C-alpha cells in the first residue's frame, strides 16, 4: 500500500550495481512509507544534535547507525540537510563529515 510522505523521495536509494534485492527493498520502503518515517526521525535527531557525524548522531539519538548513514544523504538530496566540516568521529575514531539541517 502506497503511503504519502512529506519528503520528495526522488533520489534512487539503490545503486546501478546493487543487486536486484536492493532495488526491490528500496522500492518497498519508499512505497510503504517507512523511508519517510526514517527520514523524519533522522531529521528530528539532526535538529536536536547538529554538527555530529552519522555514527555520533546514531548514538545520541539511540538509532541504528546504518539507517542514519543511509538517510542523511537522502535528506541532503531533498535539500533538508548538508554536510559540514570533516573531523575525527568520536564514536569510530575515523575521519568523517558532520551533518546539519539546512534552515
């Protein structure tokens, strides 16, 4: 069942070289509205914890790290989030970009 989403959800979320199963999953989460719900949750977390890396944001918001990491670029394509400075992540110890909401 197709659910409406306040997000554009235009950008493909499965790559050209991804397996068919990834394309099916991408289509399903877009159509059933779970993609929009995930994006809303990540956007709310980003408003609460701006300037964090995806891993830091996931820890702060008690969310799945991979969901956060996948939905941030999705929000960027919607024009709602942008990458900030690059620095060492306090969670992973690796260099990573920070994220912030576009006002």
